[in-house]
């Protein structure tokens, strides 16, 4: 280096790219999945384009869809999105195309709500939607209900295999719709997560009893999704690191599961928590799930994402620098501030290119 030559500046950890198979994600501040309860018969609407598109305009590193059901009975509510049909995939395609035009990759979160399905959206008072009102009988590993919801119908072995195939078919449609990555939703007490815990899984067949049996469904779904998408497309898995209840799934169980998911084809593990037992006691606070992600990162050989009340650029950067996670997923802060990533880059000294339509408002005050 010649004397007086400027020293190259290392970007903040938050704004360093991440390579996941054939996908290069421009930075590590991502938009977490957020249910919108605004779909019609599983089809995304103009709301979804505006909602998700705002984060791409704000230059998030990657944007997730909300939990998107792999079959009609897998919706949390009748107003959830789905991708169980080719027509639904076609409805997703222009939304995905807009985000990708902004240079922002998009991941679909494939989900099955299991025993927490057929419920009312929060704005409608929650509670169960019965069949007379357009609901359906929920499904579960056993006839063990969640809280005050009705007993679910226990799945037969054939039912389990059919749902594994539904995840695979949904993953194939997702790739045709243009999604850059596919996530398996295995958290928050939904179907996959409910198989993991002995408090919700009372089966006596190959999918219940021992740890190895209780995790079998999760592993089979990830294996099927991996085979359904091209090698270049990464597969993510979201897990509840702990259920926050005595006798239930805990962080050491998650640590045992992660290598099995990696072997099945998972390229990133996203850590959340709770949701499987109404008796949970969650110590909610800023960054409260970071210790869970840190523990998983100690054993994982793939990147680990962390979520949970991460609302400032400095908090996000510190979590990465300190080794708690490789990726930060934010939700509420992006709702409050769709340009959160642009502000974070300005605050931390990162470089993000603003949309040309918005450059007049760039934080440094310059007018290109």
C-alpha cells in the first residue's frame, strides 16, 4: 500500500453478505415472517404486495412471507396464505418478482398449523372457527389440544406421509413461483413443533415416544423439501429453541436435533421459542432469544438466525459480533419502520444503495 492511500473500510458485520448455496444474500438484517390474515382462499392479495414490497424498497437483506400453508387444513386461520395449488403459486409470482427486481431475495415459509389451525385472526377475537363458520377440524400428533382449543384429530401414519408430500409439493411450487429460498416452519406449536414435545405427542408408533421417534416427522419434512428444490436453492428451518415449560422441549433437545436437520439438508437454522404449551412462561425482553441462538450456534455447522425484540442497529450488530447469531430477523421494528435496514446502514456505517425514487430522502442529506 502506498503512503497516504486510504485504508479499505471493513463493513459492519450486519452488512456483510452471506452465501447460502447458490444464493448470495446482500446483508444479514432480514424481515421475519409475519402473519397478515389478509388472504382469500389462500391467495395473496394486493395487501401482500404492498406489505412485502415495502421492505424490499427499504432494502432488507431478505424478506420472508408469512406462514404459508401446504394444505387447506394447515392454515392458522381461514385468512392465511397458502401454496397448495398451482394457481396460488401463480398469484405469488408477481409479488416475488417485484421484490427480486429491487435486488432483495425472498423466502417462503412453508407451514402447517396442526392443532392450532382454524382459529380467528387476532383482529376478530381469536378463538376457534367451527365448521359452520367455514372452519375445519384441526390435526395433531395426538388428541391433545392446545389450551382451550378443541381436541385435534390424531394423524394416522398415512396422514403423516401425505403431509410430508404436501411440503414437498409446496416447495416445488415455490421454486416455480420464483422464491429464492424455502423455510420449513418447525416452531411455535404448529404441526412439526407439536410432534417434538412429549407434552403434545402421545403417539406410540414410529413418530412418538423416544426423542428419535418424535423428531422423525421434522427430519422427513426437511429431507423431502431438500429433494424437491434445486441444489442451488437453500432450505431453512425455524425452530422453537425451547417451549418454556417444565417437561417440554428445551434448548438441549434443540441442540440434539440440529445436526439431524443439517444432515437432512438444512442450510440455516432460525431460532425462535415457545408457542406449544399454553402454560409457558416466557421471559420476554430485548434480545431474549439470543442466548438460545448462541447455544445452537455452538453446535451448528450452518448459519444460525436469531429473532425476538431486536429493535436497534447497535443491538443487532452486537449480537453478530459477539457470536450469538449469523443473521438477525426482525419483525415489529420493520412494521414500525420499513426502511429499518437503510437507517441501520446509515447508523453503523454500512453501504446500501437506495432506490432511485427515494434518494432525495437519503439520511446523509445529500441530493443526488
